[in-house]
């Protein structure tokens, strides 16, 4: 039996060149320093011309280090004239097809520009491609890189905890709570080749569209990808709002323009969107009832408020526990609480903000840490990294070995780094 090949594919505009450099170097380092992987590898950077032009020397250094740099031509068009990230993803599918990298022995690990990997990530990928867990696997994402303890960063803690709900839903028939993943997911190349990323016009959530099509064509073929991926939260509340707004646009686009979406799944996706939209009126009613001293409203809403607050607090606490080995513990608890509340309020406003803005392919979220934003952490982790290491450090500052995390749903994570 031939050895499988894993294509680590970073698809992005490319203007966050420092983030892409760190992501690429994390892959190049760990594929060479993780024992018994059992697969061949390639690293692809699929970027737009405007991104390449911002740092051509950096991209050429990465090419010399072993990455395949694919610049999507401006004139490239798909049969359905898709725009945005889906266009670049479809270009990569055609490129792999031309290189005969679309067979069942080839897997594609999708990364955003800031999706760094560790030894645990690589071990999880090796286990998945060597087993029978499914045709598409997704895992838990942590957000410790360039951690600043801001409201936007604290809010990401709850997203890591929510990944357990996302993964549980993805692996069930019908995906009952509409979970999906846009990065840190692994898919067999022939599946991606058959499904493709092409769609009419601009799909704000091309990852959701892809998940819907895979499920419609292949059924319940989703599995758990063990090991974490390591990413960055938005650097400002404005960026967080724009990011969430794009997600809302993606959900609405899928509801209104996805013929592959079955009626039952459309209902659950609509319920998910309605729940998000209902958050702002719920908060407004709660505040008004307190200000107006109107008890009956409090009695009515109090039945649900307790569940909502308990769920939010649990998400923050468990999310913090998942991050505890990677982020500084110097931030006072009261500041984390205030930051969590502020970050949650931005998410509450986001869906209504989406109704006031049109989806745009230029909705660019910076991932290179702004100059002067807090203290930059020392250069830790893999050689060339300028971020907080998502890996424990051994003697003399070298990255220590780490076993793959036990991330089966319902189980506690495995041994933490010492």
C-alpha cells in the first residue's frame, strides 16, 4: 500500500505576510521534527497577487524553504464566476488535479493564514489519514497566538469550548446543530475534487457551502481530527464585529441560495440564525425591565436568563482551561470577566449589524499584530517564530515533545505539556 500524501494548504489574500510566515514555518518545522508520521507532505501557499506584492521576498524565502507558492492569476475565472476565497480554493483544486494529486491517497489539510500547527496536530493528522475515521475530519482550535487579554481575545475562549458542540454535530447524521469548520480540517483530495468550491457569485461562508455539499453527496462521512490548531483572535472589537458579520452573511446566504440544503437542515440553520438574532432583543428587554422596575418581565425572562448565563460562564471557564497551558496568567480575573462581557456584547450586536452592510470580498481582517499593541512575546517555539509558542519548551529553549491530545468527544484532554 502506498504512503499517503498530505497537502498543507494555506489559502488567503496574503497581505498578513508575518502571520503566513509563522504558519508556514510551523508546518515546515513540525513535519521534520515529529516522529513516525507515516505520510509524505507538501506545503502550499495559495494567495492573491495583491498579497504577494506586499512581501515578495518573504514568499520567495518560503518557496526556497520548501513551500509551493501559488499566486492566483487576476484573470482566473471559474465556470460559475465565483469570487472571494472560493475562487482561490477552486484554483488550488485545479492545480492539484493537474499535478495528479487528487486521488484517494492524497489528503488536504486546510489552514487559514494564522493556523499554526504543533506536534499534536501532526500526530492527529497521521492517525486520521492512516485510519478509517471518515473522509473529512475537523478538530478543536485554540487561540493563544499573540494573546493580549483583550475583549476580542477573551471572547475566543468560548469558541474553543463550542468546538465540542460543533464536532459532535458534524459527526452526527444530518448535522443537527449546523456545526462546521472553516480551518483546521482535513479532507480527502478526491472528495474535494468532486465537490469543488465553485458557486455563483460570492459565498461569504464558502466552508459552510462545502460542508453542505459534501454531506449531500457523501452522507455522514465526518470524523474527529485529534490534536489542536493554534490561531489568533481579532485584534480589535471592530475587527471582531466585521468577522462575525461575515459569518452571519454566510449563514443567510446558505439559507437563501443553497439548493443542496435539505429542508430539515435548513430549519435547524434558520433556528441557529434566529437564536443569534434574538440575543440583542433579549438583552434589551432584560435591561429595560431592570431600569423600569417592571417585575413581570423579569419573571418571564428569568426562566431563560439563568440557562443563558450559566452556558456563557461555562464556555468561558472551560475555554480558559483549554488555553491555560499556553497563555500568560498575569491578567487579573476581574479584567478577564469584564473583557468577556464586552466581547460577548459585540457578538450580540453582530447579526443586526450584518443587516446594515452588504457582503464584501474585501472584508479584510488583519492578523499581523499591530505595532505598539501591548508587549511582544519573546521568539519561542519553532525557529523563526515571533509569537507565543503553541508548543512547550524543553531544555535550552528547544521545543519539547508533546503527545497527541485525547480529544474524543466526551473525554478529558490528555496529559498536558510539562
